[in-house]
């Protein structure tokens, strides 16, 4: 072992070239461009990408490079991008060469847990088989474990999952997602699950600035834009909405934009007298579309 | 006597790596893979038992190999084959079928002659294994 380590010091490797050839840079740039904020998530993906690249170089030199465990858990408040990132993760890991096919199988408790004795195991195995070569995404994973019912079949699904997560690490990556506090409870009562997941990633809440850039991104995808005055109004809307209960980050922004589109449509239809409409009218959301929201009318409401 | 049915049966047994590559080829072509087993080796025994359900929506060979491992564990001394079914219109039939597991000892067949009226003779192949009841043959 020592001799082989010494031997390799002689041959320098071009890390920059290897980085270029792997197209990892493109993947990371794309991630930066498409997802606003999410610094801890991005830095973790960067680390994983770096490790996979270094492992590849090590393997070329005949050094040991065991496949790292990439099972992850995503926890965070509603609308912080857990599902979006999971969808991207399959693609990213595929391009980094970690998973072979790169498809994502998204499931919830209903897809894994059966309704009678002996139904759960085949159902879970079926899902696992389907997910192999890609990423298995279990949304709201804490529903798998129901402590109040000791005969619940969820435990059986968890055990099969654990077995496959341990023994077939190079065949699939499991991502569990859910709200922070309930995930914590879930992992506390399933220490085996917690210890088999290498990456516990917390999704932070977005700041107002980030939410505004998310809204711009969403609007450009929908081919709409905000007039400058509406832009200011929308920032104010986000600030007010954030203070109210049941704020769901990017999801609330999306819903607000959808409602603004509704109001814009009826505003255009009800515009008396004018039957000519310009392209500009069709793509622009204006102040009244934003200001009509309840958030502005219920002044001082909790 | 070594049973020769299906593709590759005159070659040495495929390794798991080779099976994986064949299955991968089937999946690339969009064929549905299924696993079947039997302990009745007669060549006219066309309908083997299917292990589990046909796997229509598997993307990677690892899923099939997991199932194959489970089948081998349940039936270590049976014949097991992998079938690839092509569902495209106009084809709708098996495209590839090969044996992936066989009993340690294959006793083979004997030829039976049924003497008929006059000097006519009808021939039958009879697998020695089927003299014992199902499940105890190998």
C-alpha cells in the first residue's frame, strides 16, 4: 500500500482538464442559474460533485474508491424547493455519472404501504425495482411511520427500504423529504434510517429579495412581466404576506402570481369601450392586479 | 444431460454480469422482461410458471437482477429463464428467451417406444426428473 502511494506521487494529474471533461461545471452553473438562493443545498451538491470527480481520478490510478452513500433527506418549510431540487437531483447525479439512468420515481406512503398483511412487501419491492438506476423520492416520508398504531404496515416498508438502501447503494439513491420538525421526529424514532442517510440537508426560508427574484423567474417562464410600479407593489405584497400565517414561500408566490393573472384577464375583458388589445397588454401585470389582493385590504389583520 | 432451450443454451452458463448486459439490451429496446421457472424440462412444456408479475416499467437491469436473485433463492434447483416480450404492434411476441439457472444435476430424457397395431411405433421423450412429484424433482 505504502509503495503504491509513493509511486503515484510521481505522475501529476491535470485536475482542471478532468473537471472540464466531466461537464460538472455546466451542471453547477445551470443549478445556480435556475434556482434562487438555497446556498446550503448548492454547496452540498458542489461537495458531492467534487467527491465523485476525485473518486473517478482515484479509480483511474487504482486507488480504492468505494461508491459514496448518497441517500439524502430534505427538510424545510413548505415551498422551499424540496421537490424541485429532488427532481433536479436525479438529473444532476446522472450527469455526474453516479446513477445509471437518472429517472426519478416520486412516491408517497400510499405507493409503498399495503392495506392488508402481506401486501406491503411486494408493493414496496415493486417500487424499488422501478426506481433502480435512478432516484427514489419519498415525499412526506414521516407518514411511513405511525407510532400511534403498532400494527401499522409502514414499519415493514421502512425495513425493506433500509435493506435496499444498505445493500444496493450503487443501484439507487433514496431521497426523503418533508417538513422539518416532523422529519426530526421521524428520524428520532427510526435511528437506523437516520444513520443510513449521509446527507441531511435543511432548506432555509427565502428572504424577500430571493422571493422577488423567484417571482421574476416564474413570470419569465410564464411569459409575463410586471410593470415597474407593479414590481414595487409585488415586493410590498411579499413583505406583507410573509408576516401572515400559512406562508409557503415560493408556493405562495406562485399562487399570488396565478391570482394576479386571473385579475389581469378580467381587467382586460371588462375594460369598457376598447376592443383593441396590444401584445404589451397581454403580457403585463399592472398595479391593480396586485393591489386587489386581500393582503392589502385587510390592514393589520393577523 | 444439459438442457438446451432458448438463446445461448449451447454456450457456457452466463455470468451475472453477462445476464445484466443482456437484460440491459432488452430494456433499451423497450421489451418487457419476465422471469419464469419450472422443474419439468420437457421441450414441449412451453408454459413455465411466472415468478411475480411481468416487469413492464423497469428502467434499469438492476431491478430485474434483484428479482432474479429472489427467484434463485426460492427455487435454487429449478430451471429459470428470462423472457423479453416485445409489445409493438405486429410483433407482440417474445424476442429473447434464455436460461439463467439450472439444477446441479440434470438426469436427462429417455426415449419411449409405444408399439401400435401392425409394426407401427410411436416415440415419446420422457424426462427422468418428472417421475417424482412436482417440487421434489431435482
